[in-house]
């Protein structure tokens, strides 16, 4: 009997404990200064934070840089074991993904204005007045959300619109080249671009009354990701937030 028990215990001990056999894919889009690649090195304040969160949660992951449209298409077609980070919580995403607790809070958006349109834009004192000016062209990045409030304002805007699915920094360059009169831009994006891009030197950053407040960003995961994994992510976020305070 003792020999049989010893054999059973030895067998049980030799069975490996699998925490997550398949690593989670953590997809991320290029969006400096939040996340980007410079000289082959992955950088960015939110990319670093995401790596810290998953490492602290002891979740096995692999990071994959992908365009925003591909990320949300992957969620839409039901790609499993799949997460991303740095996204706003808007109604149409609720059916596609699970949201973590707050990952990051943005300052309010600002406006990036082309050199030739500066006088005309600054003649407006409110955002509502600016968006009713049909002689100006609003640059819009397709495939992403500016947050529900700004998305709604863009839809009802009377400006002409030029749209591109390229990264926000590409649209910013289009504004700098006077191909659009102005665009909404993350304040942190603008601060980064202003320091890095000579083409941005002549553009103007403008704040008008009526700009919606800054929004929270979240980690999002496909619906198949377990409740236990989401719990670990949220615990890690809570610890990170406590340290920041």
C-alpha cells in the first residue's frame, strides 16, 4: 500500500501546473508618446505601463504591434485570447470586449490648427461655433474613437471633412501641410509631436470653450478571456494606481 501511495504522489508531483498554456496576445497600435517604436526599440508611457501590469499579474503574454483597424476587426470576428490597451469605453465596443478598470486618464483634447487657418479658427470663441463654420476643413482619423462626446460633435459638424485611416501623427502632418484646417488631438500627442517634428513648428495649438473633459482609457480583452484573468489585471491596476497616488 505504501508503495502504491508513493507512486501516486510521485505521479501527481510530476504533472506540470499550467497557469495560462496559451499566452495572451496584447495588440497595440502606434500612437506616440503612448506607444511607439524608435530605432527598433518599443517605447511609450502606456506600453511600459501595460507591460508592468501584465508582469505584475503574472500573466503570460506576447505583445504585437498592429494597426487600430485590424485590432478592432480581430475583436469583431471573435479572435480569442486577445487583448489590447489604451482604448476609450464607447457603447459599440461593449458587445465586442471586456473592459478592465481604468488604465489611464487623458487630459482634455485640444485643437491642432494649420498655419493658413489660424486667424479664421481663433476668430471663433467656442467649439460649437468653430464646428458650424462650413468654410473650414476638419481632419478626422478613421477607425478610432475620440470619445463618445467628440465623435458626436464630429458627426454633426458642418465643416468640410478630410478623413484618413492613417495614424493620428499622419493627420497632424496633413494639418501642418495645410491639407486640413484643424483636427482634434490628444494633448499628450501634440506635446510629443511639437518637440519631435519640424513640420509642426508653424502649427498652432488652440483651446476653445466647450471641449469635453478628458476620458479614461482601458485594457480590453476578448469575451473568452476568463474572469480570473480579468481579476488579476484589475488587481494589478489597483496596485499601480495606489503607487502613483
